[in-house]
């Protein structure tokens, strides 16, 4: 890759579909092609010269569609056509940008997790108002650390994403994509938790540090066993070790108290360090299963 355009060697190798191109070069050329029309035109020319079989396949598909397209309804008026064209371009541009951060399957899961947060807030407020609260345990505080983890698991689950295999096998499906989807989950859920914490009087650091620590731990463990498996395991451990005893005794565990914040800060630092040290693991398909 040069400062402005991809080299002829990389363009030709990419057009031929060579398998010995380095992973970082593949990632770089695909990222560059998304934003550079000049290199896309060069790639189109290279495909004709370097991969005639692909050109023949495209021509065969086009010949089959041409008859159907010729019988399509008449083209609308010029003004409507221009308006529709602009709207379509805007939709494609917006969809392309959102696809770098979100998947369609994440939307209902994020909505469900936000709803669970609101229900936890309602339970806290209702319990305090009626005097039936479970000791000094806040449901918002109990759920805050694991809610983003569920969103991260949903954002990278082969059972929920129909295009999972295509996404996971792409050269750009490394740590950058995992972090983008994680940031999208946090961008949606953290404001909801912030409002819930403000209403219940829970200190910001009490839920934010465990929330970030659990998220970083999910990504760190996900590099070895898969993000979804890591999320499920951590949620199960949290439910068994923290949530169940707190509800049974009516007292907040040490991990939920302000005295345990340094431990959460250390866990966040360790999780982040592991993610950075093992960033290459997220480029392997098996790491996401």
C-alpha cells in the first residue's frame, strides 16, 4: 500500500484471489477500496485481465438477467428518478456506516436489555416505596455489570447473525470489528444505566467499573474460547457467586460495595491488557465461535 493508492501488485493479486496475501495487506486493501474509487476502477480492470473466469461468470449472470430487466416497468419521471436515486444513495451510505458498528440482529437484543434495565429500576423504586425492598440490594447494581456482556454476546453470535460466517471470515473481522460492536453496545446501554443509577442513588463508579471490567473480561476470555461462550460463562459465575447470595441474605456483597472498586479497576486493567496482548487471536475464525 502506498500513501494514496494500492500498488499494482496487490490489486492484481487481489483480483486473482491469491491465498498467500498477508492478512494485514488484505485488511488494508479492503479498507482502502471502500473509500477509493480510483482503486476500485483499477480493480475492475484487473479482474478483466487477471481473472477472465470471473468476468465470464459475471457476463453469464448478466445475460440471464438482461431479458428480465428489459421487461421491467417504465422508468419514472426524471425528477422522481433523481429523488429516488438520492434517497437510495443516502440509505446505502447510512447502512454501510452502521454495518461497521452494528448488525440488524443486535437491535432487538439491545432493546430487550434496555427494557430489563428499566424493569430493574422499577423494582428498585417500587420496593423502596412499599418497604418491600430486598435489604440494601439494588437490582440495578446487581444487573449492571452483566447487561453489556449480554449485548456483546448477541453482537457476535453465529446463532443470531445470518451473515456470521461471512463476517468472521473477512480479513477485517479482527479486534477492530469486535471493539466497534462492543462500543456500540456500551453507547446504547451506558446512558440507560446512567439514568437508572441516578434514580436509584447508586454511585456512578459502583456500576460503571464492574460494567467495563466484565466487558473487558468477556473480550479477553473470548479470544480463547469465543465471545459468546465467554459471556455465558461470566454471567453464570456472576449469578451464582454474587446475585444469588445477595438476594438470599439481603445484603450487598463486597464486590458491589464501594470498598471493592479498586479490585474492579484492577480487573479492568488486566482485561484490557490481555485483549491488547492477544489482539491477533480475534482474526481467527475459531476465536469467535
